[in-house]
C-alpha cells in the first residue's frame, strides 16, 4: 500500500466542510478559522457566488491549454487591473506563489542581462529552486539550491542595499510587502520609498512579493501601497482564487513580451480564471478590502491593550502576536480548548490570517478566548 511522504506536522483534526470563517469536522464540531489555510481563503469558505461560478465553469470547460484564446484571462486581467490600481500593467498567470516569483526573477534577468538577486534577512519566497534560493532559511535549501547569484541584507537597512546595488551585478531586488513566514515583519514605509529610489538609480528591477500580504489582506489591495510606491513587478497567489491553485505576475510596461519567454501548462486555465473572477466580484460586492481594514484595525488596537503580550505587528488582517512563551503551545490551546485555528512563525509568534469577511463579533470571540489563555 502506498503511503504519504510525511513532510508535514499535522493536527489531529480533519475539516470536512466550511462556511464563511468557520470549518467543521466530521462530527460537526465548529472551529473559527483565523488562518484561512495560510492566508488562502480570502472571501470565506464555500461562498455561494464562488461555488456557483466554479460549478458553472467546470460544467462547460474546465481546462484547455494556452495555445488557444481564453477570454476569461482577459476578463480577470481587466478586473484585477482596475481594482488594484495597476490597469496599465500586464498579467502573466501561473499556478502558485513560488512559480510567480520564479517567473518574476527570470523576467528581471532577461530584462537587465544580469544574474544576481538581492533579498532580505528572514525572507520567504517559496520552495522551488529560484524561490528557495532567495528564501533566508538554509534548512529548506538543498545543496542544489544554493547559488552565488543571491545575497541577503537586513530588512530596513537602505545603506546595505545601496552598497550591494552599487556593484552593478544585480538584476533585481525582491521583497515581501510584509514578511509573513518571518512572523509579520513590516518594512518601514520610508525604507520602501528609499528602496524604490535606489533600484531606479541603479537600473535594478524591484519585485514586490505580495503573495501573502496582497489581495486586500492589509486593508489596501497591496501592502506596498501604504508607502505610495509602484514596483516593476508584483507577484500574487494565495487569496487570488480562494483555494483554487493559482498565481500571477503583474508586470510593468517597461518589459517587452516575447513569444516563449514565459510559459505554463496549467496556468490561467478556465476553471482557475472563473474562480479568480468570482473572488474579485465578491471583493467589490461585499467591500471586503474596507472590511479587512476596519476589523483589522479593531483587532490590532485591542491586542495592543493586552499587557501580557510582548509585541503586536501587522496591518489589516495580517497580524503577528509575540507572546511570552511557546507560540506552538498557545496555538494548540486555541485550537483544542477554544476551537480557533491560528498560525505560527518562529518560537513565540501567533499569526492571524483570516478571511477578509471576518466580522467584528468573530474578532471579539478570538480576543476573549486569547485573553483567557494568557491569564
């Protein structure tokens, strides 16, 4: 009998259905989901409009290759451009965040003719070969992934960035809108503005990895929009299709598209596009970005009143809470004693990445449960 290749640490819980910000196990036990499966569930579980859109599309045509026209791709691009504020950019569709970052770095290297990429301490950009090379975690890099083409500098250190870029060797700088896996570490707005100027000065492509921090999560469509900058390339995934595997690269007009320079078998397929269009429909109909901002501000303010916490970081519904003790143990208590899913990062961080439809009453339920466990 074939078994699974066991690379995940699993909780002994199996959700079998979900609705909104809740999931349910086979016995009908309800759990408040404040993690959204790694920030993937953006509009809530089993949203009726989303379910209808996917069901209709798969009953017509689930997939065909990128060798034929697919008007759903253009429909998605137009809607995404309008809602995000990037309607003069272009969209390349793929299947995951790691793949989006791979294509972004490849595009930067094609464009500049240079080989190196600058990344930041504690960065996480994915697990495929190039993406894991710009991820600051040697434990998940095989010897094959280690390359002299990647260098790291501390976050928020513009002098270190300038010193590296002055060498003239770099094709790109890649940075997360907010570092997620690092425990919700926010770049300073001023630093982001300086970074944009430095990359322009040295002719280096600025790639904003908005895979976790984008798609409305922070209360703006992209986290970097708080700094008022426009990068050359933006990568997206996670919330883009509410759980259907999808990623995208949003590309500045400075890049020239050439046949064959990028490609994918499954990327931008009919079913994925239908899912992604439905997500943006719900964003508009239910004003989810505004909701993420309002409920997120409420959560952040209330958490910062809790004197037993070491630090509270984040924007909107992307929140990291640093506790005095084991984050892992706290997450287990929240899950098994309070029936609330949360996420982790590092030794003592609890991460909150709920669907953007989270209501204030649901946030209050978490705050009460969390406060009880801190006593």
